[in-house]
C-alpha cells in the first residue's frame, strides 16, 4: 500500500474536517453583496472584535485584503514602504501598481523584520521633486524569512516611524495567529496602532478559503465598494464564512503543535550533511533550509541545487517548495503530524550523498 504524501509546501493545503464541513452544509445564508448573509455578518463582527478593530469585511484572499487596504490608504503616484521580500511585493502580481498606481519602496530587513532606525533613515523627507510616501506595510509573521515574528516592542518602534512620517500603517497579518501563539498574546495586542489588518483563515487556521480585512468603520464601508470593484462580491457566501467561524474556534489551539513540529523538522534536517537548518530561528511553522553541494556527494559546502532536492523528495512522497537556487521552504500545518515529520526526515536522510 502506497504511503500518504507528506505535503509541506504550505499551510494552505489543509482540508476541512467533519465539524467544519457540517457547519458549511448547515450554514444560514443570504446575499452578501446586499449585506444580508447572517453567517458572514457574524464572522466579520467576530473577526473585528478579535482584532480590536471597529469592523471587518470577508474577502476571498489575503491578497485582496491587502490590496483593498493599499487602495484606500494610498494615492496614485505615492509610495508604499515595506521590507525586502514582502508578500505585497513578491506574490501579489504587481497589484499595488496595476490596480492603485502605487510604487513599492523596500528596506533591507534582517530576518524580514524592519529596524526602526534603518526605516527612518531610508524614507526621504518630503520634497516637491520626490514621490511622497503614503503607506507602510508590516508583515507578521514574515513568510520569506521563515515565519519570523515581530514582538510588540519592535512593532512600536516601526509604527512610531510611520506615524512620524504621516504614513497609514497596514498589517499584512496573513499568519498573525501564528505570531500571537508564538508570543502567547492575543492577536489584538499585535494589531494595536495599525490602521488596518488583513489575516487569513485559509492558512494555519484550516479554513478552505478566505481572509478578513479589519479597520475603522469608515474604512470598511469604503472597502465594500472596492471589494465589489475587484470582483469580490460573493453572494451566498455564508457556506464559506461558516468554515471561517469554525477556524477561529479551533484553529489557534492547533498552532502550538505546528510550531513544535517545525522545530522538530529543523533539528532532524540540521543533522543531515549538506543541509543547513537553524532550529533556534524557527519562531512559528515555516522552515527555510539551505542546500549545499555536499548533500549530493560533492566535496564542498558551496551552493547546492534546491530544485533537485525538491524533485527527489517529491518522488518519494514529500512535497516542499524551492524559494531560491539553494533554499527550500517547508511549512508545517494541522494535516501533518509528528510521525509524518519523522518520515520526511528519514527520506531526506536517505537521499544524502545521492
């Protein structure tokens, strides 16, 4: 009998369990474009309350949530400031420019986390010959740095720079719940001081689809208009909002195990010659692994071939994503248990020197 695939590509691959499917099947629905879907209204109210915001709007994806916020906070011809390798820059299809006429400006950020002093030095003073800055985006957790977490002290420092420069501040909180669980604080503690936050239900929390954008009541009133403009009016979408409510109930409690499994995976892979992983740098559920030539039987620790490793793992039932020529990303989630992690390590070990 074939072994089940161990899918470590992303926490977006989770499947709804029986309780979530039952809630979806039994959901009370209405027309959400008219604001009449009671299940969506409950989800939005609960999400806003959880984030410490006045209101929320259910959207199909985190990308749409981020782009609605940028469209409303920014103005065409102005700049959005963010860390290098931010999701809004790399994985949202150039939407901030294509949809809203905004320009992205980046700041180098060690571990994906902006340093207040470096940010302050990077943003130029207002001048009639420069495009003005309008929005600051902070991503927490930071995907491409391995799910690293901003704590409250660093957030306060970065937000102070944004406020001093007159910028609207948006939190890309796709995996905000992971950050909150890692720090053992309520998510609202990490949202305080922002003008808006978008967080995903479809990542670690386990819903099949959807995100919620939260902010002031006035902002969300305008967000309804922009969502419709972007094609996000979803009609009887309570069947999906019901899954979101279950995700908020049951998802956060599972993240502790996901984080422990990511550190366990890091420890196992770090023992394999030719792979470099730092368990101490694993804050949440994302692990970045460096591959060297030694893994494939080479005689040195020069750059290895991430795509080759990912292909060999896939042939043996372990899925991951290359994020660079010599870097592979692994993401733990609720559908991968400790025994799966151990098997993935064993398979990687068996490939060493091949």
